[in-house]
């Protein structure tokens, strides 16, 4: 495929831009998404196996915080226990989308996604992470829809998370308060 240079600029749909996001934050986010794709491609090229990413599903624009790091660490422990015999590589980065871990696992990508959905649905903190599985020959992550799962539910009302996000049904503050309270509850129950 030939690389063509154009004068066009990338514009994110208005619905996806947070009102408090500065131009610098927006540029960091766009640059990170390019870097994420490059990292996935590099891992695919090196291992010729599926790549899995885990990041906290944290509302708002300040996604690198104690809560997101804790959630990723806890889900990471479960993920490591679940897949320890299939894991070939693990890389964790602090990113504009919050802490993100990249895994390379041996196995069928769709089966790995089934297991990822199981963790998202059954771990106490599973609602607060996105686990994406990228198969070696596909451009996009395998979706829940492809595997006949229901869409993710909203933290607060159990309607479609996508619908609530698009309609701004709940404030960012409400969503953050809910998530942080659930994380504190999880910590108390572990003690």
C-alpha cells in the first residue's frame, strides 16, 4: 500500500471531545492512539499471536490516578492467574487513556475474548475495565457483538453504557463517585 500525504487533518467527532479537554490533551490522546496501534503491530510482528489490552474504563479526562492503577493491578493479577500458561509478553504503560497493559497470549483470539468477557462480567472490578483482543490478521478488536454477548451496561442504571454515554444520562462526577466507592468497598472486603 502506498503512503500518500494529504493536507487533511484528523477531526474527532464533537460528541467524543470532552469540554474540558485542552488542545494539548487532545493531541496527546490522538498520538497515544497511534502509538497503541504501533505497539499492537509490533507485538503481532514479533510473536505472530493475539494481543490483548487492558485499561481502566474511567470516566472523565484525568485517567491516570490511584483508582485506575489499582483496578488495572487487581485485574492484572486475575488475568495473570487465568492465562499464566499462555502468556508470552506483558508491557504496561501510563497513557492518556490511563494505565494500559499489553499482553501477548498463545491461543485462539475468539476464545481469549470469551475469557476476557468472563473476567469483565464476573470479577468485582470487571465492569471498570476494557479488555480488548486483537487477532493477528484483523484491523480491529474482536467485539462482544461478534461473540453474541449483550453490550456493556452502564455502571449506574444497567442500560446500554454506549447509550448513556452518548446521551450524557449521568454526570462524570456521578460515575466517578460510583466507581471509587465500589473500589473502596472491594478493598474493605479484601482486608
